């Protein structure tokens, strides 16, 4: 069962099933849904799970979490991994050094880690909507990867319409084209003047907007979300961390390039369930709000402005899923107080014992763009090509003190093709856009460009609207009424 991170307002159920939470992700007091309790696995259980395929492991973990879905629906959802580069290993683990391996999470259709969760999640949500004879509007806000993966997942799905918000100029050309060239009639993409925090704030505001919900109800439409505010996303992100830990005979440390903290939260939940995970090493970019929180216990966005970096999926100041970690460690009452302080004052501070609890699980470091370029260049020369988000994880590997005998598993969150201009710059070619950069890197290193990326530049852009954030609700309702 799932309960609410800020407690219950007496208007909503005290606890809900997984299917309810993914269809209705808004919780009391603006909070989130999180597990009421997590199962704890013993050694015998881990041994039993060790040799399972990825899909069978996913089914076992869902059963352990008490997630009740019809076998047919879950099987259909997990079969989407058959369309990844290697169906047997949708998230391959690649050794780089004696104590460092890379968990490549980008082998799905949009070449980013969001496919790992959003491919099966989208199918489940659509099938549940069809079963209930209901129509849903799915909202998504993206800093670059959630949007393409959401749109790809829900394109042409019955009983589902999707609106995706992205910050104009805040994504790569490839990421933008993956959204704006979508042809499915049930999809709407809106660029907004602002940054990702503005897009995410607009999404959360609409989820709580009674007038907006009433307008949708008049059209026979219910409201849900595809961002990691939706626990359905998080459930699938637990699986690949568990999978990676089971590939090792001893506990691993996990390195996670992190912005909205959903990926890190999946590792945290896997650790609490008893999978062999030690420290969760958080890598940030110059928007180092997470590093500050984990090292000092202070979350302070007062006077801060979002910096545009070469790792834009992590250009975030309000990191939503930290709330679920606080809830797990500190309980609903304290979480509600902290979140209300952040929303009203732009600030909260953990006390010493609370910080100790957080640091029992997490350490953090941040990476400047120049350091990321250096890392991309050095590893490319050694034969491994990575994107700038993965490079921030290498910086954490280099800079955070850890036991050299412990295997570190770095979550690689995107293929290099999603951020080709940064990769090209690291290799010596500056000032080029995505298409030229892709071909420069291809020629320089003798690598191939994935067809899903290469074909984007010949497609027509269909979704070209860029609006002020104040116009979002109006534009959505106009589209639904058309």
C-alpha cells in the first residue's frame, strides 16, 4: 500500500493501491505517494533472485512491493524491453575499471534512461484506463529526457491524451526534435518561456487546480502525470538498481547523476529492501543544490537562479523526490513542515541527527562544465564515449572518498548522441549544433549514430508553440476542446 508523504487531509483515502496512485498522483497537502513499508529481503531471497532475467526480476519485485496488476498487463508492459538494443539485457553493465562499471540505461527508443521506466509505465496506465472505461490527460514537464520518453510511450495509446511542457532553449536540438516531431494526434507539446523549475511548478499547480480539474471533468477526462511525482515511475526505477546489485557478489556503491532525484530514490528504496547497495553517490552539476543538502543539511534556494549547463537534465533547483527520502527517514509530520518551509520561504534546514540519517545513505559532489569536458575527452581517448551527465558521475567517482575494494556502479543516463555539441566541444570542435556535432564525433571516433537520432533531422516539426507559463492552462483546455 502507498501513503502520503505529508500526512492525510481527511479528504483522500489513508492508503491506496498502486493502480490508484498512478492514475491519481496528487496527494494531501501537495505531497506525494510513497510506500507505507518496504519488504526486507534476506540472503536466501537475494540468492533466489540473482539469476533471474530482467523481466522476471521486475515481476518478483512488484510482487514483493505488493503491487497487484493483472499478469497479462504486467507481461505486456515488460515485453516492451524486447524493443531495446539487447532484449536480454535492457540495461547492460559495462566494466570500465577494476572498481568501476557503467550501468547503461539508455538503450531504449529515445536513448535516455527515462525509457526504462516510462516504456512499461505508459502501457500499464493506458491499459488501466481502458479497463475502467476512463479517459486521462497525462501531464509531463521535462528538462529534456522525460518528455521524449513520455511521448514515445503514450503515442496513439487509447484513452490517453498527453501534454508535455519543456523550457524553450533548455534542451538539446535532439531532445527538442524528439518532442516537436511527434505526429500522434493524442499528443501536445508546448515550449514555455522559463526553465524546468517553471515547467515543473506549472505541472504541480495544475494537479492541485480545482477549476482545471472541473473543466476536465466536464469533458469526461481525469488527470494524471508522467513525471517522477508519479510513483509508477519510481517503481520501475527500483528494478535496475536491484538488478545491478545482484550482478555483484558483494555490496556495490551506486553513482547517480541526479536532478529531480527519482533515479537516486530508486537506489535508496532498493537499498532499504536489502539489495546489496552501500553508499548512493549523488553527482550534481553547477546547480549543486543536492550537494549542499547532503553535505550541510541545508536546502536553500533563496536568491539562487538556475544556471544553464551542459548537463541540462540536471538543471533543477527544486528536486521533487528528495521529499520521499525525507518521509522515509523522518516521517510525514516533519516532511510536511520541511516542504512547507521550502515552498513559503525557499529554505529548510535539517538538524544534526536528521543530517546524520541522510548521510548514512548519501554522499554528494558536483561537477563544473569544464571538468565534464575533460572527463569526456579523457575517456573517449581511452575508448569509452559518454554524455555530459555521465561525466558528472565520473567526477563523483574521482572526488568522493570510498573503499577501492568496493565496486562503484555508475548510472549512465543518456547516450552521447543526445548531447553531441558538448561531446564535440570536448573533442576540440566548438560552436556547432547537434547535426554537425553528431557527424564530427562520428568521423573523429569512428562511432555510429543511432538511426532513431539520425532520422530526426529529416522530420517536420509539428509542435512549434512557445508560450508564457501563465497561458499553459488556457492552451491545454483549448486543445482538449478542439
